[in-house]
C-alpha cells in the first residue's frame, strides 16, 4: 500500500535532525538572504495575505525544460546552499524597515509584522541527491508548505540551483572530453561574473570533475586543491643576470650551497648541442627569472615557457634550470604553455624532455608535467585529442566559468498543488505545460545495468517494482509509450528539510564530486557523447498521464466557431 510522502518525510526528519543541526551554517554566504529575491514575490505575498491565504498549503516543483550545451544530461548542484538559505530564512528588522520604504503605499502594518515572524520551519523540501545526473521535466526540488512562505523562496532557490547546476554540467563535459588521465585546473576567477560568480565557478567546477583551482579563497572555503605558478610579468620583470640578488641554493640532502645561476648556465651550454639551439637566441632575462623562481620554490618549480619563444628560449632555459635543481637534489614539476600551437608545442616539449632524459640519464625527466592554457574550450580539447597532443593538464578559465556556449540553464519554479488540489499551467507551447500534483520520481535500470528511463508518478501510486512490468508514457504524446521491466529501481527523492531542520546527512564536496562520476557511469555513452547524443527518456505513469490530460481538458477554454 502506498504511503504519503509527507509522513515519510516527517519520520526521516525526526530521525536525522540531531545529526545535522548546525551543519548548514558553515561557510554561509551572507548575500543569500530573503531580500535576494524579485520584488514581485513580496508583492504577491502581500496579495496572498490580503486575500486570507495564510493557511493555504502548496507544492512547488523546481525543474528545467532542456539540457544545456546541446547535450542530453545535466548535473544537479546547489542543494546545500538551498538548505543553508532555509536554515537562515528570516526577515530582519532592517529588512522590514527597508520594505516599508520600498513597497507601494497602502500596505498594512500587520503584514510587516506577519512577514517579520516568518521562517521556513513549516516547509518540507524533497530533492534529488546533489551531484546526480538529472533530466528535463523531473523536479530537482519539490517544496511543500505554507503558500506565502514557499512562494517567497522561489527566486533565491532558482539562483542557487541554476548557475551551480550549469557550472557543474559544463565542468563534467570538460572532464569527459579531456579523459580521466588529464588534470583539469580552473583558472577563471579574473574572468568570472563578479566575486560570487568566481567562487561558485571554483566550487562547482570541482564538483563537476576539475582537480583544482587558482582561486585561493575558494580553496580556503571549500577545501579545494589550489594550484598556480607565475605569470608572464614575472619573466619580463628580469632583464639580465645582474638583477639576481640571490643566486645560491643549498643541496636538499647535504645542505652544501651552490650558485644555481652558474649551474644553469653550464647546463644550458651542454643542452645547446643536445637540442641544437644556439644559446645566443635565448633570453638571459628569462633564465634569470627562472633561476629566481627555482630558488624560491625548489620543490615546486613550474615555469611559463612562452614569454619569448618556446622552442629557442623557453624550453632551453627551463631544462637548464631543471638540471641545475637536479644537481642540488630537487625535481622540477614541469612547464606551462599559454599561447601558440598547443598540440605542436606540447609534442616538442615532450620530445625535448625525452632527449634530455636519455642524454643525462635522468628517467624522471620523461615525466615532467606539461600544462596548457590559452582560452581553451571543449572544442579545443577535442581538436587537440585528434592531433595527438602531449598535454598532461589543462588550465581553463573564460569558457568554463562564463559557460559561453550557454549562459543559463533556465530552471523554473511552478505551483503544482494547493490545499491538496492539483494545479496545471497551460500554454500553446506544449513544452511549457506543467505536470500537476505532488509527484514521486524513480529511475528504472535495464538489464545491462544502465539507467533506462526516469518515471514520474502521483504520490498516491505504489512505486514500481523490480521485475514487474511498468507502462511508461510520454507526458504529452499519446502514441509514445513502452513497457519497462526494471532490473533495479531507484527512488530519486529524499526529504532534506522538515520541521525547521536539515534531516539528511549532507555530503562533503569531494563526496558530491565522486557522485557525479558514479552517476555518469550509470548513463549510457550515447546519452553522453558530444555529437548528436541520444535523448534520455523521461516518462509518466499511465495514471499520471490520464490525470494530466483530464485536468488539461477541465481547464482549457472551449472555443466557439461562428
């Protein structure tokens, strides 16, 4: 016999709230507050209040209609931020004073008193696990509670989910095209849409599969690995050897000091013959800068090699300093290339490292890291893969953090039930017709272990069972239907908030990151490919299908011909 999801939610809430209390206050963004909303939410709240609808109970669905980036999957992110918002949802005295000055004249003082007492304690929030692969029309979040409160949550919940999910999806796509053995670093703070956009980009690119960020504050707040070397400015700040104030470096084991510049110059002369490069063509200022940086970071020496000329200066100078460091017991990390033909230059660099490794009998020189940056996007990586590049790590900024291929996901927040009565929004555009009523959602898996279809049902329906035939229907096209016999059934929703508290243990960021990859593995490759991916099927039960269309007919106006 089916059970009411609200009762299940309250039971889970009481079971988990003690374990989760206070979790959401960590690293809370103070900008995320009730006034971070559209004015019409508050004017609607007053109209609801004036109409005596303070006791009305509602259900809203938060979902999107189309997958981004011309793909066929999306990654759900931003849930933890939504829960932090609910935990701190309260209008301060200052908020109320501002609203009194801002809202239209004539609003009664009693409404402001009512507004000042509102919290999210009577709200119940169901959601899919953060980091899961999700699909159009299936609600990511289902919010139940007093109509006025749940309405006031709309804009803030949307802004917390829209960009987070878009960013995580974009990052996941980069991870797929780069391959699991390539490191990905987010370098986008300077190009992001403001400081909050920069922090969100760092956080959700990590969720989507990136390995680190250049954003130091994001590293502190979210425990993300922070990576970085130096800019061209460091190289060009040196013009010659005379500018080196410190030239000696102690041996890592013996402690014996050596002049690192002299060692580097000596190695550069030897390398000139090995690499067939005239030392007179290389930059002395670049060599001085690299020596300086190596002395500062002997265990973390990674150098930018394209300030002047990668082939005739950058690689020669880098290898000379790396060999000098080796003499003193240290291993260089690698190079970064920020311009030019990245496929050719990476192959040249790898060939150079192999030559040096063989000539000087230093096996680890073969494994030096090659990092590439320079306005890289998804198509760039695909092209570089086709050209057989030798890059170990991509540093990606602008195209990643601004989501240039599609700047918005387009999540919406729609009323689907009020006082246990389903509501439907109709439109001449069928894609904009809402799915009425409070619903459950399930993921049905095929015999091969991959996800086959997402199925929505009314909450009163019994869940689908393994091995039992289920009729799955397209929500709006009568002829599109199929029977499915699932090998596994996954209930997509958990109750994350009820009785004023978080009632599920929340995952760490690294656990959400792992969930993204696990969830993607459950989806067939043809759904994930970059070119002409196969659409993933989202269906409704036969009962829900009939309910939708009966309600549609009840609410659609009947035309009259004359």
